[in-house]
C-alpha cells in the first residue's frame, strides 16, 4: 500500500491497515451494522401501532413514511460528504448520536406532532452507509463487492432480530420501553464506534492543490457532491440504479398493504414472512455473492440481476397467494441483493478514494428517493390496477434496461476486437 492519507501520519495509516487490526475494525463494523439494523426494524415493528393509538389513519402513516424519505434523501449526500472531510468515525458517531435522539423522542412521543418531530433526526441517521464507508476504505477494489455483500448478511440478521425483538418487547412491556431499548442500543453502538473505529480509514494518494481546495469546501457544497456524476460511467450506472430499482422499490414500500389486504395476513404471520425474507437475504449475501464476484465480472452480474428482476416482475403478474409469493421471494431477493451490492461497488470504484463516502451517500439517497415517491405511485397503482400492476411495470422497465445494457456490452466487445 503506497498511498497515504494526507491528514494522517504514515505510521498511523500503516498501523490501521495492517492485517489483524484492519480485520478487527471490519468485524466490529459488521457488528455495529447488525445493531443499527436491529434497532431500525424494532422501530418499524412498533411505530404503526403507536401511530394508530395516536389516531393516525393509513393516509397519515403514509405521510409519516414520506417525511422520513425526504429528510434522509436530503441528508444522504451531506452525510457522505461529511465522512469524506472528517472521516468515517466522525460520521458514524454523528449517526449514532442522531439515533439515540431519534429513539428517545419516539419513547416520549405522546401526540401526532411529537411523532412527526421524532423523525427529524433521521436526516443524520445513516448507520449502514457509514459501515459501507469503513468497509470500502479498508478493502481492495477486487474484494469490495464480497465485503459489501457481507454487510447485506448483517442486514438480514438485524432484520430478523429487530422484527422479533420489537414485537416481543412492545407486546410485553409497551412501545415506550421498546423505544428506550433502541435508544440504549444506539448508545452502545456509539461506544463501539468511539472505541474501535480508527479516526482515519482511507488510504489515498497525495493530493494536488486542486484536490486540497476541493476538500476545503463546505460539507453543504452541492457542486462538490454533484461533480461526481462527471466521472466516466458514473451517470450511466447511477441512472440504471434509479430506473431499474424503482419498480421493486415501489413494491417494497407497498408490501405492508399488500400483505394485509391482498394476502390477508395477520400481524404474526407477517412477522414470520419478514423473518423468511431476512433468512433468504442472509444466505444469499453471506454465502452466494462472494462466490459469484470471484468468478464473474461485475457487468455480467449486473446484467444477470436486471434480467432476473424482469422475470420476477412477470411472475408477480400471475401471483395469486402467499405460497406462490414465497417461491418468488428466492429469485427476488437474489436479484435485489446482487443489484444493490454490484452497483454500490461499481460506483465507488469509478471515483477517487477521497470521494467514496460522498458516493455511498448518494447511493443511500436512491433508497430514500424510492421511499419518498413510492407511497404515492404505489398507492395509485394499487387502488386503480391492483397488485399485478407492480409486476407488469417491473417486467417492462427491467426488460428495457436489460436490452439497453446488453446492446452496450455487445458493442463494447466489438470495439475492443477492432
């Protein structure tokens, strides 16, 4: 490793990036990611019931979800830029602090206004992107997709643990106690970040005067954030991430309504189904993606995930019950997992190491964008055309993207031959 961070001494950087210490930091980062996802899904399992107690109907719960999407959409790129300027440790500490406040406000929410106010700290809550930043900084580019895939395994573990824990705690001790547990857990995450994550995780080349001026700019400098789109291949991959991910994102946002109205699932049955999602995700991201990335190119895997997503949409058109859906979940989770990991990996490789945090912040904003516009589009489609419309749109959109990317790949190979 000949590249050195300008803001850290060579000795410190070498020390951080030596084998055993680097591996320990990565393992602790995985643990922090599991905890962050656990508290998030714990909150998912109690907020609807608390909102119902406070008089919210389905429409106002949708507004609450949209608000979270908006604030995280705005905060994602800024959080990433903050990480690039001040380090992943500072960014993760900021996220954990915001989480403590977020869950603390949820614990004392006793009115509709307080329930909305408690969502505001979500603008800084980006625990998973923060973990992605550390893993990206500490892994070689050819190993990055596998390492990011293991963070997906952490997501699955947290999803199962959080959903189970949230239901149990809220049933036995109430929503307030469950929210307090989440706040306390977030404080433990803060202590783990403060103790084990090094101040500097990036390994990067010495920068010229232009780069120094760039880093001297404000965290809120939109020009510095949007300039990443000018790097070769970034805009195209980013557009593929948005367009191809939109139909499946809408389906995910609307899934709670689909489970309740279309599948006629009771809350307990819905919890089992969510646990099934988590287990499938854990197997795919922990045991499959690493093997695939070691054998096949990222472009091939991206094409595979988009093609499979199109077929999943076609299957959803003819889906009639929850048992059929359980079979569809397998290719659906595979395509989603591969798509998200590969696009994140490709985008971080196309920008300098000094900008990977900002790029991951932009990637996180894609999910926030889907949560922002998803309820509106999904509600319209479900009310007017039913569940089959989600599958038809996913099939059509991803098929168009698949053909476009396949033609580009063929043309690129022909140019290389010439």
